[in-house]
């Protein structure tokens, strides 16, 4: 892994171990270095595709896998990851109808979680 300083490695390990996407505020609670160092490390890791990101309501969240499948509660802002069984049908439609070769995907569903829905 190219130029992984101790701080970059620590952030990569945190994101890799997380079951959910994390934002900078969440990462800051888990490390002992300043916010600007976190941002620089995240930019570096993302530029080399060690991590990926998505923006939810003007806040950037980072995750390890190239593909992301998320649900987010509009009320409490809770984010969950959900498994996608197969998207081969959708990929075939993209290829056949649009001549598009998908390299990655992000599925995002917004709504109300179980707690906020009751």
C-alpha cells in the first residue's frame, strides 16, 4: 500500500472494520489526531480507491467496498447497509439498452426506519 502513514492506516482500518459508512465526526471520536489530518487522510485513501464515499444530505460518508447499498432514515438519520442479492438483470439492461458498462454502484433508499415508522 502506497505511502500509508500511521494515521492513514488507522483510518483505513476503522473504515474497513465498520459495518456502516462513517462521516468525519464519527471517525474523529475514534482517533486522537485533528480533523484536518482526518480530511487529508480520507482524501488520500479515496484518491487511491482504498475507500469510497457517498454524500447523504450534504455530509460525506466513507466506506470500504466499491459498491454501496444503503438505507437512510429521513427522521433519525440512521444509516444501514443492506445486501443486494443480484443486480445482474439491471447490469444487462444498462449494457444492452444504453451501451453502458457499470464499474460500481450505489443504491440509496430514503424513508423511515422501523423505530421512526411506528
